């Protein structure tokens, strides 16, 4: 069973990172975390966000993997646990820029396809239904209004005691959406056979319930 979950920044992972998918019996794979780990590596290497040759070369030295400990996803970069280091705005913005690079995408897409071949997954990203898993059993395009997403992010950061400005967060979200949707390679777009779920006015529970129902129907041969 494979579920492709695509959508703009800050929808899927803000829902599923908090909710482990025990009910669905699927492994949740946040592919954005892989692009973020790569971005952290590139920031540390000092490669400029627009130096495509440098990014192509440097990216080949990054070994990225995901493991699960007590149901929690752990992100590894060259043997270092970077789970706690990749959620900053700086890393997110670099990830959005460096993910346009063809060599970065090739490397991470192939890793993601290997992961899906080994387990039942719900894979969250931008290009999962259109490129990584074109034959996914279920495709969901999960979206939410940019202000709602900014509010969720603001609450998340504030809860961690991080000072932030909600207007700036929304601005960044809109800019990132534009970049993700307009890049040349595998831009974010709804797959033709994807079901749209607008989570703007849904609770986390309702989103999980909606997707769980789709999976149950598929398993029962109803969809
Ligand atoms: O989901 P996120 O915000 O953590 O992702 C960070 C960036 O990674 C996002 O701006 C674009 C990129 N990304 C991608 O290009 N393809 C994916 N499948 C997932 C993320």
C-alpha cells in the first residue's frame, strides 16, 4: 500500500508529525525533511543557494536517511542525528531553493522510491503523486489557506518559546509556494488522479479520519 500525499508547505507534516500513523498501519515519510537535511548540509558547506554547479557537486557527499524510534522519525545526515536542526526558517528557505537542483532531486527521489519499495508508506511531499510514486494506490492533494498555515506555524514556534512574526511567516509561505509551484523540475501540482482535501477548517483528527477512510475503502476494494 502506498499513499502519495502532496501539497504546499506546512500542511502535511504539521498534521502528521504530531500524529503517528498507527491507525493507518503505514510508515509516514516526510520527504521535505530529506530536502531540509540536504539544505542543512549545503548551508554548512557554504555553497550559495543559487550556485547550481556547487550544489550538484556538494550534494553527492550528503548521505541522508530516515529511521523510526518509538514511532518518532529520526533524520540522519552523514551519521549525525539532525532531526532537531532542520525546522528553522533558514533551512526551510534553503531547502526550497536547493530542491530545484536536478542532482539533488535525482538523489532524493531514488532514495524515496527505495523506501516505498520496502514498506507500506504514506509519503508526504510536493511531487510524490506526479513523480516519485506515479502508481500510488491513493493520491491526496492536501492543502490549506496560507493564513491558516501561518497561524499553525506561529503557534508551533510560540509553543517552543521562539519569537516570531505571523505576517513574515505568511509572506515566506506564499513565496515558498510560488517557488515550489513554478520550478522547472517536478513542480508542486495536483496529480490528475488525486483527491483534494482542503484542511483549512478541519481539525487534525478530521484530516487523519478522512485519509484513513480512503485507505480502508481501498483495502476493501470499494475505491
Ligand atoms: O515540506 P517542507 O516545507 O519541509 O519542504 C521543504 C522544501 O523541500 C520545500 O520548500 C520544497 C522541497 N521539497 C521538494 O522539493 N519536494 C518534496 N517532495 C518535498 C519537499
